[in-house]
């Protein structure tokens, strides 16, 4: 039976984290460790208070300073002992209490580098994504896949460590270079064509809802981090890397356009208000 290390960063999530923790503790398979990385929340101890209810059942890490989602995940990976890693955001949940048992049965005696997972998206967007041979093809995953998120995959821990694959810290869009790097190095994968996570989109205060100026700045950093991968991936994957960078550039331009449009609307409102004085 495989052991799973479930890594959960926590930052100002007092309203949500209890459900996330319980979705792990209620798993029928108990061959796991839950690693919670408290990333210096600023909610006057509310998140920590929720975590403290479960201290005896978790491996708890308290960061000395805020590292962001990527940095917090890295801290979890450093101490993980399981054969496989799952990243579970602290406002999300495992879909039901049989997920770890299903993944263990799927992996069986094999050692795939990656297991692609299905997920249920709720919140500002609502849909179900199930992986299949077409949307898990290597070229598609590297160059075109819209869901470049670390939590929709289950990762062989030794594979991640052997290839020194870590998240950039203190930025959003940290998943994009991590996932590209990992898939480019992977030699094997399996497909879990069932839902493993319920992911909450559009939550106020989440990384995805950070202010638009930070989104633009971190989009540039994401492109830089992707570009740096040219030094560590196979030459045959360079065209796929270029395609991914082009996709990120288009997203950067769209974010920049939103910032400029919103700024123009604000400026026009200021001018109108001054004219009416």
C-alpha cells in the first residue's frame, strides 16, 4: 500500500480549513500524512486556532516568514515521507472519503512519475474535468493544457526530489513552471479518471483574486521562470516550451489590458467628479 503525503498550505483560511482537514482525516485509507504549513497568517490567530484542533493528527509546520503558496508547498515537500505527494489547498476538499484508497488501487505495484486526476470546480466557475488519453498526451500537457495546476496531479515524491523540481515562492502562477518542469522530466504516468478534488474558484482573498497589478507583475515573473527552464529540459521540448511561453504572454497582455481599462475608468470617474464640484 502506498503512503500519501498531503501538503496543505494555510494562510488566512479560518473559514475553510476545517472542512479541508476533515476531508483528509475522514479517508477510509489511513496510510497518509497530512502536512499543514501555516504561512504567517495575518488574521489574528484565527487560522492557527482552527489548525490547533487537529494538531495530534497532523504534521504541523509554522513558517518564520511568509513564503507564498509555492514556498509553503516546498516546505511541505522537504519533510514529506510518503511515496506520493498530493497538494490540497486549504479552501478545497478531497471529493469523498475513498480517494486515497482509489489512488492506491490505481497505482498498485507500479511507480508512475505522475497520476493525472479529475476534479470538480465550484464557485465562480462550475464544471467537472476528467483526464483521458487525449488531454493527458505529453505534448498537449506541456504546450496547451489550460489546467496547469499542481493539485490536479499526484506526484511521485522521489521523482520530484531526484529532478530538483520546486515551486517559485512569493508569486502567484507558481504552478505553471513547476508543472511544465515536472511533465518534461516524467517518463511514466497513469490516469485517474475519477474526481479527486473539489476546487473552489474565485474565493475572495485567494491567490487567483489578488490585485491586478500583482497579477501583471507575477505574469512577467512566470514567463521568466519558464524561460529559465530552457537550461534544464531536453532540446526536443524547446518548441513546446515556446508554445507555453506564448500562451502565458497572451494571458499577460489580457491582464495588462484589464488593468489599463480599469485604470482609465477610474481616471475618467475622477475627472467627472471634479467637473461636477
